[in-house]
């Protein structure tokens, strides 16, 4: 089975005359370990940050459910905390809907 390695690619480029001294070779499907490591560092940091925001949102939701069962929120007064919580929840949602695809787009060369 033929396996393409960096040495094979360099040999092919040298044979074809496409190799340039000092130029970085085209990897053609070979994954660079440092790029993969950086991708996963950013991915797991983003996932952890997302989890923290979700835990905060769920904690606030539990508090609002507790207060709603005690009829603390009415249409006439005191409905502003529910509106603010909704804004927080949708802001977190929108931010993460855009950040995750941007991470994947940033890895495309």
C-alpha cells in the first residue's frame, strides 16, 4: 500500500522541478500536528466556555421557575428580569451559533 509521506512529496516535487529552496511544501492531505493541536485547544476552550454559559443560564432558569411558581412575575410589574434573562439566553445562543462555524472556517486553507 502506497503511503504519502512528507519525504515522498518532497521527492516528487524535486523530480518534477516544482520544489523551491526554502519554500514550505504543500502538505496535500497530510495533517500538520501543530495545526491539529491548536484546533483542539481552541475547540475545547470554546466548548468549556459554552458549558459555563449554559450552566449559568440553567441556574438562572431554575431561579426564575422557582419565582414563577410563587407568582412573583406578573404582566403589570416585575416582568423585566424575565425579559433580561431571555436576552441573555438568546445572546449566548446567537454568539455560539456563529463562533463554532467560524472556528471550522478558520481551519480551511
